[in-house]
C-alpha cells in the first residue's frame, strides 16, 4: 500500500507543477513563473547566489 501512496503523491506533485506553469503562462500580470530550486523574485526575477 505504501508504494502506491508514494507513487500517487509523486504524480500529484508533477500535476501541480504543470498546473502552476500553465497558470503563470495564462496570467503574466501575476509575475514570472519560478521553477523549484530557482532564485528569489528580487532583482527582476533573479538573485546573485554565493
């Protein structure tokens, strides 16, 4: 049962990311699409990393 739950959670995570990317594309006034692991939204969508 546990492997099935984990698989379903992963599928849901991928779906949420795709939905978010589509929403950001349809509503550009809300700001740019930020991928997971990307920088912050300061400095016009990018930050210097150290």
